[in-house]
């Protein structure tokens, strides 16, 4: 079975280094297909906090890096 990805196809990296859509770092996105399930789960577990109010995932809405 294929691993679930947090990607929502809103792929833009903000100034803080997080993807606007999934809140992963560029490094996490780059290695996603090569990491084991435990590493993927560990990353997935951090994503809600990155998206929470005041978290790094919400500090970049107006600072998109193209």
C-alpha cells in the first residue's frame, strides 16, 4: 500500500521554509519517497503544530517565495 502524503497540491514555499499547503520543509518533501514509515509518521505528527495559530505554518501567509 502506498504511503499517504500530506501534500494538498498547493506547493509554494514560504519565507520560513515551509510549504504553504502541507507545512513540510523542502528537505522533508525531497526525502518523502525514500524515508521509512516511522520517519513519515514522525513528520506527519509535527504538521498540526506547524499549522496551528502562532505556529510556523501560519506565520507565512503573506510572505510567499516564488
